[in-house]
C-alpha cells in the first residue's frame, strides 16, 4: 500500500512538472514600435483616404509573457494627433488644423482593456477581438477591434463614429475646409487600426 502511494505521488509530481514546463515554455515578446493607422471617408461615394500617426508613445503592460492577454491587456498609447501623416502635406495640414485642431485635446489616448481569442483553426492565423478604450476630445469609448496574428505580426482593425466622441465641430471644420474636394460630404465614420511585431518562442501560433 505504501509503495502504491509513493508511485502515485511520483506520477503526480511528474505530471505537475510537465505542466509547469509547458506553461512557462511559450514566450511572446513585443518588439519595436506600434504603428497606429486610420482611414477617413469622403464624397457621397465614400472614397477612403488613409494614413498613420508619426508620433506614438507606446507603454506595454509587459514586454514578455506566455499569452496575448499577459503582454497586451493594460498596454497603452499616447498619440500626437498633429503628427497625422497621409503622405499629402496639404491634406495633413488641414487635418491637423481644421479637424484635430478643433478638439479639446491634442493627444488621443488608447488602452487595451480586454482580449478574446477565437477558436483555434489549424494552419490559419490566430484571430479574435481586442477591446480598446479610446479617449478623444475628452470622451472615452471602448471599441472592439478584430485582430489577427501571423508571421510575427499582430494587427487589429476597427471603426469609430466621430460623433460618438462629441467631435461635431471637428467634423464640420474639415468638411468646410475640404468642401469642394469632398464633393460636400465628409463621413463621420472612420477606420482605425494598429499593428506590432511579436516574437514567439516555443509557442504554437499556427
């Protein structure tokens, strides 16, 4: 009886060690900067115009961890809206002055507050939804964004309505400044996104 008990304890010990090794084996590490992108829409045909922000200060929750929740939830960015870059100098100047310049604050703050993974599909990119709290024009909103992870790139995309952030004056300002170019129509809907590089060591990310 005593020998049987010892054998059981040894097996449990081995299983515990194996599980601990498996738990700590996977390491996800954030690498480099975060790119924050946007896309606005103009004209009655809803033509898209996109770009990025050149000045983004990113603070990771932690640089390394065993899963996306550990390294991403709690991470935040401070975006200097005056650094808007659509690769068109005249357009960028108008956006900085007549759109972002009409808001209460120059900076846009964002923080990842939750992440939910989809069911894993063999040989397909990891996907799911990441919830991001965005503070713009003095208003906070939690925005769900769909994400994918493949080839060491984590990328998330979503959409917002400018009016949800009480930015009516900003929308009016850019519409008036670009009235002819936009054929009289600037949409309140905007696409948002971010992407970063995440290195995976001993992780099954496929």
